[in-house]
């Protein structure tokens, strides 16, 4: 189960990074265009935020474990 959550979080962050690259370089919001401007878009961005928080916690846990061990 943990591997699946890690994979999903990583894929959400990759998609979000690519989307922000498109926004930054070309002014094109792929997620916004695919999902519209309603609840689906907000849910997608919320999921990306949760994925980032999940990965951040794992990153800090790994750094703390490395320092103590």
C-alpha cells in the first residue's frame, strides 16, 4: 500500500511540475483546460498539495533518520 501512495504522490508532483512549466513558458494551463474551473480543478490542485505535503514529511523523516543513525 505504501508503495502505491508513494507512486501516486510522485506522479501527481510530476504532472503538476509539467503543468507549471507549461504555464510559465507558454501561458497554457493544461489542468485548467482539461478540468475546467470548477470543483474538479480545485480537487486536482488539492490532491497535488496533499502529495507535496506527503513527500515533504517523508523527506524530513529521512533526513532526521540519517542524522540520528
